[in-house]
């Protein structure tokens, strides 16, 4: 089996996230919650993020509205509205290494993830950009996602799994998923596989061009050298 990193996107949700935290606590699994800014503005959701941090989990930024991948939004104010506004709400719940995950629009990876302006905003702000390599589509398959996740994980040396603490019913199977991974000899860790982290603390450690709209390799190299 594998080392597995477990992450949750699109919360917090008052009717779901408490149960997720309960399962993680019983299983002694530390995860990362990539939260939405507009949810974190709700005091009930903020309290859940506070609980997550108090229980050893990390909180990262997953945009404010989660409405359109940033690579499809070219307006210059968008990075501040989507990334900066969310980071301000995260505040002292964030790690010194500010974590950001772009919205993929269904879990796909490509140049739609970031605009050049968003990429520059992350670099100047010292963000770490965290992608993924396992999307079991729990929002589509709330009953069968654990089996799908295990299938996708099998060929990978270090899977980074994205699931969602949303009211789909999928999180009823979180405990079963964790148990199946461990029964197969796997273990959980909180850090991220290097091939899923193209930017760390604002520095490009892998080519960013595959994730930035309209950014070719030569331009990416010039921008990386300038930052």
C-alpha cells in the first residue's frame, strides 16, 4: 500500500464537517481542509475551522466563491477578491506556509487553474500551491467513492486524495475508507507529495506553465527568475 495524504475541499459545512472531524480524531489522521472564503465568513463555519486547527489539522485557501477557475478570469482585481479576501478570513488559522489550492472545475488539472495575475499574486504573497493526483469524484459517487479512490491510488507512490466535506452523504464512508487503507498496509501523513506542489512559499519549484492560462514555458521561466 502507500503513504496517503488526505485533504478536504469546499467546507466547512456545519452539518458535515463535525462528523468528519470526529472520524479523523478517532482514527488519529491529520488532514488539510481547503476552505471557501464565503463559508468562512459564517461564524459557525469559522468555529469549525478553529476546531480543525485545534485538533492538529491544517487549513488552506480554496478561493472565495469557488465559481469559476481563475485561469478563466482575467480581471486584475480577481486574485485579491478570490485569494486575498479568503486569506484574510483565514487569518491566524493559517500556517506560516500559506496553502492555496486552485479550483479545478470538476477536479481536472490544466491551464484553466490560474491566470498569470493569480500566479503572480501567489508568488508575491509567498503562497504554497497544492494540487492533487487522486479525485474520486465523491460528489458524483457518494456511495462508491472509496472504491474509486483505492483504484486511482493503486499505481501512485504517494497519493494526495481530494474529497469534500459537503452534504452529499459521501462522508458517511470516510471511516470505511480510512480502515480499508490501513487494512491494506497503508498509512496517512499530512504533508504533500512534491510533484503536487509546483510553488512553495512563493517560489516556483516545478514548472507552472501547465497550470497558467496563456503562459508558455519561456515566459514562465522569465517570471520565475524575476520573483
